[in-house]
């Protein structure tokens, strides 16, 4: 298993701060997600049924002809590698690490590829795997470019897999409308934009033959009935979606501005997160954690970068971290980065602002931190 | 995919009766399940976390040293066959069909075995798979007998897999306390006794090495956060559990008596269902469906019996079914059976009673139906 953002409980224990005192910016989840009403009790009592309206609502929302509900994109990430013989898999790097991990675990030959080199590796790959927009770098590609890659891959029986977990704010860039074409697989999820990460609902949009194989491997009832009910309603709520798109766009810009004001100029972003590369990323991560603000730290490791949540063992470490970082070896600082999610309310915004001020004030000689 | 009970929506369409007008006795789910309170909104918004108390509550409730939460036993059923090389798998027959289906799909050699022959096939099997108490026959085995089979299997690297989906009413018969032994795998679920089939929460109780393999294949976050929260509370609610055990015991006896009064003498049972073998099972299934009562029909098919939900195409067929079954070929009637779940309230009890009366009144010449 890889480590992930959202490990708030773990951070709470390590830093000795109760869970409820933390400001968790470690995920890219909308902090003001779709408001879930009370769940009809029948949803808990009865087995989920396929013909409950979920697929119809999802087809309409995503503009995809064929799709399969899955227990979050993670279920598809775990299972897709089982549907191919050993393949050469090019994975956008840096990027959400579960993809590379799953393909490698299933015995495929996985290569991490920088965004600039994707076009050149297509010819030597069986599968090209992108997160789009990318997490954490925010990298984007044109629909034409993606469809060209798909055409070149599928001509040799290859696949283009696009994880569109953060696509909801820019639906015009989605490949869902093309996903009935063989060899094109688009993953969607209600975790980020809808803020329903706990519900475990995602969709695979693809050719029906592939969906049938996937369904057979996943088996029946993999998405819970309450989650199906919530997802059906959220996907149909166009008024909420429009308002959320507007709000998140404005808040993404606000977070970008706030970070830049503290000398943290984002190197990439999407409305739901800002990504900052900096040599001192780990120090800043820890200094903020000492103030109860959890961010997501990425440190390069071998050919693929994996996120790490290295935390000091106790609050005792915090005091020294606030005042200096001389105890940290310089070598590990290369290629580190931080991802900031959106604060959920004005108190949270003010808290982040104040924390960044206090940290930078303590290091007056440095441009950053 | 196999067909299953609980296909109420399908029945509603075929018989032209709205879903809400049906009395669904087609499952073995407690119709008065654990009362789910309102879910904290954070459960929907945040990714599920491993250290939220669920595993601790489950270990205490099941008396198992090591366990892994899964998205219903079905997730384990789909995945366990991937953890062994090609094996000879003996499956209790008749029994819940998903087990045999999954092992066969994964390339194993599966043989259906009657309860009486289990002891003799152990020596020639790598895996013995039981539902205990069995669904739909209600067959039971002593703990000593099961542990003896386990010892003999594990001596050769084999497995005993016991699906205890219906065990909650008789916890003293569970093998959970022994499940840390290598080669013993016990499946539990909150679907039946707790009446939380929609939540998709189950547990695999087994040796930690096997659980780690299973966890790696299933990946993170396979159980939704609201379901984890509900399950944690339900597993800790001893007062509800005690009351439910008493109530279900009494209701099981009541259903047995009711059926017997109509000439339907159960051939097997557990508190949550009664199982009746009868040549006319399909006719009675259809006659009851015409009155909006859904039962579960089993018809033998090849070496393993699979449940079927054969329904007439329209309500037009219903009139004739109420008055006679001469149009049905006699040959298909062999080895058919019906499973009746518990009615949920007095109105439902009265409705079943009246429906059975009306059906038997129309066939005065026959002992049954």
C-alpha cells in the first residue's frame, strides 16, 4: 500500500493535536461538497440494484455513452491492469502514484514519463496513462492531442487511460464523449468536485466489451446503496454543480494569490489545489503541521515520485522546526513539493494566512519560507 | 453474473406492480435491521481511514483476532480464488452459488458436494467451502467436525473457507475464534442479521499473512466511510443485538409454523429464512408473485443448483397461474425449492397468510399448493 493524503488521524496522533483542531489541506477534495440529505432507510437495508437510475444520471452528467459504476476510481485502478497481457505502460510522472503501483504490481513494465516526453514515448508504449488535469502538477493537454495519442495507441491494440478525477470544473476538456471508442478508458469520480470522497463512487467510461470484463472481475454490489442514492442525486443537481464550479474557480485563484503573497509561487494548479515546488518543502510541511495545518508533501523517490507523510515523532520536534531547519540534511530537499487544498471557510483562510506569515517571519533572510 | 434474490425492481416491472406494493420475502435479510441514525457529514466528505475504530469493534463482536473489512463478503468471494494456484475445490451443494461461480471463473476445479459427503471428499480436496449455517438448506455442522476438516486440509496446505453470513443468531457455532490458524478463513457480513445489506460491509477473519495479501489485491478504501461509521456503531450495540437475536428466533419459529399450517413443511431453516422443497415450487413462486409477494425460487441446474428468478412476462399470465398449472411442463419441477424470508410487520404476516390461503384454496385436491 502507498501512503496518501488525508491521513489526518495519523497526523493528529503524531503531533498530539486532536483531529478536530486540524485544518486539513492535504487533499484536493472540495471542502464544501454536495450537501447530503438524510438517507432513506431502505438504502441501508436492501442490496443495491443496478437499475436504480444511477447509471442514467451518470451518463447524462459525464456525456458518456457507456459506463460502469465502481467503488471509487481506485477500484478501477486496481482492476484495469488485470485486463491486459504484460504491457509496456507509460505513466505521466509526477502523478497520482496508485496507477503506476497497480500496473507494476500486476507484472507490467512501467515507465514514468515527464509531460514533455509523452508524445515521443507513445510509439513504444502499449498503454499510456495520464491524470488529467494532472495531480499534483496541474498539467493539461488538448483534446486533439489526447485523441491523437489514442489513435496511435489503439492502432496497435493499445490503450489510453485518462484519470479525470479533477475534470469536473472544466468538462469541455473531458474525453468522456469519445469513451465508447475501443482502447479509450476514462475514469471519473465523485470524490473531488462533489466532495464525496467517503462515498466511494466512481465511473469507468469505456467500450461496453471492456466494461463487461471489468464488471465480471469486480462482481455485483461493489458500490453501496446509500452511496448510489447520494451519487444519483448529486449528478442530477445542475444548480449546485454550476454554483460549485463558479465558487471553486474563484477560490482556486484566491489560494494562488495567497500563496504567492507569501513567496510560494505555485508551479501548477487546478481549482481544487495549488502545487508548489521548493527545496524546503519538507520544512514548510512540518512547520505548518506544528500549527495544525496538514498539507501534502511530495518527495522524489527513484524513477517515480511518491507522496510521503513523514512527520516528526512528537510535538517536541515542533519547537525547533519553527525556528530553523539546520538539522535537516540538505540532500533530501531536491525535487520536493507541497500541495495545498482549499480552505473551507473564512476562519480557515485566515488561519492559513496567519500560519504562513508566522513561518516566513521567522526566516527573514530567505525568499521562500 | 449470477441472478440473485432481491431483484424487486425487475419483478415490479415484469408483473406490473409498483415496487412499493410488494412484500419482498426473497432475501434472508432481517426486515427490522439496525436503525441507522443520521450520518455525520464528514463521513461523506473525507476518505475512509483505517484507524476509525471499525476493526476494533469487529474484532470484539466476532471474537476474531485478525480481520479485514471488505465491501461485503462478495468482495472476498471474488478475490479469495486469486490467492491459490489451481486447486480442487469442494463446495457445499446446494448453497449460495457465488462461491462456486467465482472459484470456477478463476480456473479452479470445482465440485458440488452434498452435506452428507463432505467428510469423504476432504481427503481429495485442496479447498473445502461451506456456507454455515447453509443457505438455503439451513444445514449445520459441529465446531469439532469443522475443525477436524480444517486440520486435515491444512496438513496438506489446504483451506477451509466458511461463509458465516447467517451465523449471528448462533455465535457459539462460529469459527471466528479459531480463524487466526493458517488455512482457516471465515467470512462475516452485516447484510443479514444487522439488516444492512445496502451498506456493503463484511469481514474476512483469517491469518494475518492471508489478510495482507487480500488487502493488497482489494486496495485502499474499498468500504465507504458512512458504511464504516454505521458498522462500527452497529457492531458495538449489544443491547440491539440481544433483542434482535430473541426477536428473530421467535419470528423464525412463527414463519415455520405459518408455512406448515399451509402444508408447506420446511426442509431446512435458519431464523432468517425457511426453505421448502416441493415439485410445484415454481408455480407457487409465480402465484405468490401475482399477489405481489416475492419469494426466492431455486431450480436444480447441472451439478450445482443456481437460483433463478424466472418470471412470467406480464400480468396476463397471472390469471391462469392462480387457477392451475397444467401449462407447465412436469419435467422441470424436480428438485425445485422456495426460500421464504421473514415478513417485517403484522400487516406483512397477515398478507402472506392470506396469500397462501388463497392459493391453497384454489387447489383443493392437492396436499401442497
